[in-house]
C-alpha cells in the first residue's frame, strides 16, 4: 500500500474525558463541517448537508400533510420595518448584521439580514389578506438566517444557520392557538420517529418567550451529558403583530378584524442534537431515517474472483430500496470499519467468497455492533426490519437517558446537591410563577427553567424557591 | 353570490401592446410574486415558489446523475477573501452589499453578502484537497445570492435571487473543460426537456466572460418579443483561482500541481424565461414538467347529486400520478376558467352529470385550447399522453419562434434594417474577433454579441463590421 493510502481514521476524544472536545472531534472527523474565515459561519460538507436534506424532506412532507405551502421571503429587512413591533425589535436588534452599503453607495436606510422573518411575512400578509376567505394562510419558508452571536459552536449556535420558519395567519385566536400546538406536536413526532430523540413538550416561562410572542412553546431534549437542547419552538402571537402591521380581514359579519398569528421553527441545530443524543466514542450514530447512507457494503477479500461483481450487484439491487454506498477502495478493512463507524452508518454489510458460496452476507449494526448472517434471498426484508429495530433501540436508549437523568426536587438546595452528585439532567420542581424565583433558582443552582411541561405533576404545593403556594411544575436544567 | 365572492379575473395587458407591462401583469396576477419594501427583493408566493421547487428537483436529479454532491457555504465573504483573485473582485465589488456592523459593533473587516461563491469554495478546497485521490471534487450549492443591481425586474434581474452554483476542481485542464461543457449540456437538455425552451449553446466573447474565467459558455434563449435571455452559464477557470488560493494536490508522480476549476449556474431567472417563452394574452402557459398543478379538476353543476363525490374521487385517484388540484369553490365556471388559464395549468378537467352518466370527462389543453372527451377508464394514460403532447407542442412552437426570428446578415447596415423591419431576434453574422468591432456593432445596431455558437456556419469570410477576414460566426441580439 502506497504511503498516502495509509490514511488512518484518527481516534476521537472520549466523551467522558471532554464532552465538548468529543463533539467538536465528531463534527470535523465525520466530515460534517469545515470552518470558514468568518467566525460562526461554517461550511456544511456533503455528508453534513445530506443529513439536513433528509431532515428537510421529512419535515416538508409533514408540513404539507398539515396543509402548509412553501414561500420565499427577502433576505433583507429595512430598519424601519424591523422596528414596527416594539418587543420584537428589542429582542433582535442587538444581534443582527447590518448592510449599510450597496457597491460604493451608502444606503439611505440600513437593512438587516433577516434574523427571523415575522416582519416580512406581516408586510406581505397585510398586502394579500382582505377577506375571511383568504384565511387561514399557512406558509413555511426554508432559508438561511443570521444572528450575530458572541459565542459560537458548530450546529448549536452559529451566526448563520439554515432553518425553516412557519408563519400562519388565522381568523380566530382559537385557531391560531391550535396551530401553535399542532406544529409543536409535528416537531415532537418528527424527533421521536425520525431522529429517535424523545422530547419534553411544554410552554416557556414569560422571561423566556420569543420577542413579540404571547406564548412560546418548545420541545426540550436531553443530551448525553445531561444538558438540555431546545430542539424546536412554536409561538403564539395573538393579534400583536397584526395590530402593529395592520393585518385585517373582513369577516362574514362584514366587520373588520385583526388576524391571529403563529410562527414555528427548527434549525440545523437538530444535527447537533442527533450527535449528542446518539453518538459514542467511535463517532456518529445516525438514525436510519436521516442517515445519508443507510447501508455501507464492504467487500471482503475483494481481489478474489466474483466478490466485487457480487458487491456491485448488491449495491444496485439494494439502492432501489435504501440509501446505499459501496466502498471498493483499496483501504484496509480495519480502516473502512472505523471510517463508517465514525460516520454513523446504521448498517454495515460485509460480503466475501464464503458468504457468496453460502448465499448470505453479514450485517453489523452500528448502534450495538450486533452481527447477523442473513440470506441474500429476501435481504431487503431483513434490512428493513433491522433498520426499524435500530430506530427503536436508539429511541429507547435515548429515552432511558432522559428518564434516568430526570430528578424531582423540593428545594433549591436539593437541586444543587442532585446536580453535584448525579451530574446534569432535568430537574422537576414546583414554581410559584414569579420571575424572581426563576432567576434565583438559576443563580443558586445553575439550572434555568426549560419549560412548563404539558404533562404536569403535583410534586408538592410549595415553590422550590420561596416556599409560597405553587401550582406549576417546571423542568429545570442547564442548556445549550 | 355574495358581493365579495364576485371576484373577477382581471384582464392583462396584451403583449402586442406593451410586452413589459404584459410580463409584469402575469407575474402579479398569476400570484407568482409580491413586492417587498426593498427594491429588487421580491416575495416568491406559493405558486411562484412551487415552480422553482420543481425546477430544483429536476435539475438536482440531473446533477446527482452526473456525480455531483450538494454542500452549503457561508453567506458572507470577508473583503480580503473576495480580493484574492484580481479579475473576480474587479467584476463583483461594484455590485455587492456590504455588512459593516454586527449588532452595535462595527466589524473589523467588512463582509460582503455573496454575489457568487467562487472565493468561498476555493478557501474550502484549499483546506480539503491534498492528493490526486481527493479529485475531482464535484460540488453544487442551492442558495440565495445578492447583487446590487441598479435596474431590477422580477425574476429577470433582482438584487436577491435564488440559484444553484456548481463548483468543481479537477486534476487536469482537460477534465475541467469537459465538465464545463457537460454542465452546459445538462442545462440545455433541461431547458429543452423540462421547460420546453430551445436554446443556442455557445461561448461568450472575451468581453462578456465571467470575472475571473478563462472561458464562459452560455445557453441563449429567444423570448416572444425577440429579445435574448441568457438562461444558464458555465465557466472554465483553468488554474487561475487555484494559483490565487493555493489549491494544490500531490499527483501520482509525487509532484505538486494546481487544480483546474469550473463553475456553472442557473437562477430563478428561468421562471422569467418560461413566462416570456410560452405565455399568451390569457396568462401563463406552464410546461407540464414544472407546473405546480398539472391538472385542475372543475366540477360542472357541482350542486347536482354525485358530481362533487365523483370530482373528489378523481382528485384522489389522479393525485397518485399527477399534481392535481380540485376547485370546488362556489366561484363561477367562467371565473375558474380564466383563473386557471392565467395560472397556466396545462390541463383542465371538467366533469358534470352528463359526463358521469357517460363514464367520461372533458379535457382542455391550456396551450392550444383543444378539447377532448376521454373515458374515465384509462384516464391516466390519456392524461400522460396529453401532457407529453403539450410539452412537444410548446417546444415546437418556441423553436419555430427562434428559427423564424433568426436572420443572417453580412453587414452592420443589414443588421439595422433587419431589426427595423422584422423586429428583434437573433442575428447570425461573421466576426473578426476584435473587441472594437464587437462594440461598434452594438453601438450601431443595438444588438450585442450573445455567443459564439458551437454550431458554426460560414456565412462569408468577412467581418460584419470591419470587412477584414473573419472565421467566427456570432449570434447577436438585444438581451434581457
């Protein structure tokens, strides 16, 4: 083997030693991203981008099934437009990128690069909505947005990121509220079914609401290290934006009314969630539904007669049902094993002279390394069933992590000691509803409020902080 | 019918009266776009964006079949990075949007919003290409770009637009040249097969090359009004960018060599091309391959028993094979006919009580209004065959327009008189190769050089301008 072929798959930092470094190692060594010369703006390489494309396809189907249509809004928001809704501009102005010049000319008004597109959708809705017959408007957009973050990490917090943003307008508050929850459920279903990630659904406290929202709902996932990841949000706006942008319709009774609006979004951050939910010390472990390669075929003793032919035949055959890659390069078997473990390919298919003789192949699962000998007749059925088993196991494992690391506490001191003894996780605790207590808990324990879960439990009748009457259970935790 | 339901489909300006206004009317009244408050940045509405999504899907398949992978590069290019290739920055700096502030802070270096991403791909390629084994790199990106144009028109010239940009790196000049032409052919095939638009393939003159390219190739289409539309370009860079960005690889002989590169792109401008190639005075005429709705079902006398049920049954059945919409609103039949003509839906399916009795329906073609009665048994086959006929007819009609409006001229005076007598079109004429003559012809006649077609003819041995020896035939014309 020539010198340059002896490329080795470098080992990554163990997650127990340094979780942040483990994460960064995977992101780089699984060829997901490359850094660019602009801080917080990364290159999504083919393997990383393909995961996003699969996420897109899956979610897009779910959006269409719930009646949504795709549109594309401009990248730029004039400063005066951004300022129309007071809370919104206060929330976003500090973190937007400003365009001040076009070529050599100074612009008469600064334009911000969209950090989110509520204002643009509102401007458009005020143009196109006149009658109750124009409602609801159920729009979604796939695009890039920019937020000038101080600290950045690939996928988790970047200055430019890819996302989808749904923006809907409804005749009544009730319909809009229903939409808000419907889309949160779509996100939770997607995370469970396609990313194998369990989430807690709930409402954000008022201090944590989206800028301009009446209520913000979120799904919260728990990573390997016990930190929470907000995986998707859905906002109910009431008629606040409609009043600011004058979006009205003539109702059946011939009166003019304001529309009620929602918005909801998920981002490339989900890829970070996949890494930290499923990855291990050998690299990525990808959910079959979004894996760019579901089955990698590795010929064994490929110089022997008939092996490569059989491998190619299998590649062609299986490609009709799955996303398949054949690696017939002259890299060593050991290198190939490591490489596709690093890349998290759900199933490895090995086929050598003896297998061919026996009309079988070897299938090895990425998630638990289980090996099985499978007949080539009916191979598709076996692979389908294995991929489905892998999904279930991955979900169960992630759910166990979430359950094992969710603790109930009655006092702030108890939160502190649980976090100190058991490490990070979700803390369920009662809350009186005051922002003071919310802040104090965070100050004392480092764990902020994640959400007020839809599934409430009565752990006690006293606030974990002030001891006064409390009716609300909150999930607390440290978060990405 | 209530007052508000009596919405009429407003007539559009006739193209013979005012072609530009006809175009703008269609763009607005077929619900393709809405204007935003930033000049040159438009909203792509669901119907307009769906055309782009269909173009994307089709082209993306063709790119994959030719071995390309999708990636995503950052939106921002630092000024110093843009400046690395001299010709490139000279071409683009005058028309880029500059970001100077992030939140309240002034950036230490200005960032331009990508007008095109050669510099970003080059930076990335210099990171990831080391050996001949890393080549070729065949990448493509779907994204938005920004060019600060002075004059703007929806789809044809906008400050922000959507496009794809392929960027490839190869071991040899020959391979890169082959790629350049391969992708031009992919574009031409796509235009012919999916957009029903014939194009002339050729090379741009040196004065019309892409900034930083050694050679630029283009496909040129001819619109209804006889003006040319550059529909796609493919650039050969040689090793110019590789030298500027130090993109080298170790070859098999162990020497360090520069890569050779290409880039190629098409944009949402193609939608403008579809409008101006096929549209008529009743609105859009969409090629079946990219039409968001291929068949619109209009129930006739829908209040009569069984009609709506049958229409819904057909909608469900046909949706398995086609993109189908059922309009069972209570708008009048006349309104519906006009509306879906305006929107360019290739086939209208009418079904009423008598049709149901006879086990048939009525199919009406948008392109030539031909009506046929078709049995419900085997309806799918009939629709497939009609859609395919529509595509062929649309292509033939556009080809006839191109051929009828292509003239051969031997002198500049002849060009002037042909344009004056017959209106705009393509002028084939010989050229000596000097930029002076190229400029002079444009000055004298208003027709610039469009391309040096691959299919050369010898019309004479003299330049149309200076009369000196000429070996090159050029297509001249006015262009969008």
